[in-house]
C-alpha cells in the first residue's frame, strides 16, 4: 500500500469510527490536527480507532507504540500506519 492509499484508508477510518459523515475525506489534510482539536476523538475513540486499524489493516499496535504524537495530526497517524504496514 503506498502513502496515498494509507492516507485514504486512515481518512475512511476516521470518518467511520468517529461518525464524521464524510467530513474527514472531504476536508481533512495531512496537517489537520486531531487529538485535542477534534472533539469526537476522545480516549474511547482512540481505542476504537486502534481496534479498527488492527482489524482492517492487519497491523498489531502495542500500548507502548502509542503516544500523543501518533494522533497529533492526520499525517502523523498515516505515517504511524504506514510504518506498521512497512
């Protein structure tokens, strides 16, 4: 999966898990802030998002792999996913 495909998949996951009704795919960019800027992304949503990434992308995410920087922006989340798929 190339970087554009990873980004597209992350945007779909954000839309689905956070119930954004397509908002992520329409208006989010790599620079869009997430954690602390997006009210829908609370601690429970982070857990749901990680679960969805593991199930849909077949990646394993350990607790030690996650910190606030991972969910800082759409781009940092996409980069995290790309590294796990690597």
